[in-house]
C-alpha cells in the first residue's frame, strides 16, 4: 500500500495553512491507482483557493508521476475538502511525495 509524505501547505504570502485530513484523501487516490500501476512514484502538487471554508478552485500544478487518473482523483477529492468557515485563502500550494515505501 502506498505512502504519502505531505509538505505543509503555504499560501502566496508564505504562511502555513493547515490542510487537516488532506493526506488521507491524496493517499486513497494514490493507493487506488497503485493497484492498477505498481510503478507509480513521484511528486504531485495542488493549488487551492478557499473561500469561507469551501474549496473554490483546485488544480494540480506539478505532476512528476504522469498518471491522468491520479490527477483527476486528487483534483476531485480536493474540491470536496472543507475548512473552518473563517478560512479564506488563495493560492494555497501543497506538494505531496508519493511512493510505495
């Protein structure tokens, strides 16, 4: 089963942003794709815009893995994430290293 290592998310000002259970969702996408392609390994980064706790934009901005289905899954899951309603941030960058270790 795959392993993810999350680097803390940062906003455009370089401030840390807590992503809560985000790693679990990224890992579930990776594990699903790993069963279809055991050689998946690399880095994927997402950028989020959050308005009053809801993700309004989620896009993959870095992908060294090259698996379209993984990108689709990560983007879809990220759009469903919820934060406390007082969180409004744009350009939150969160990179993840994905490997089987």
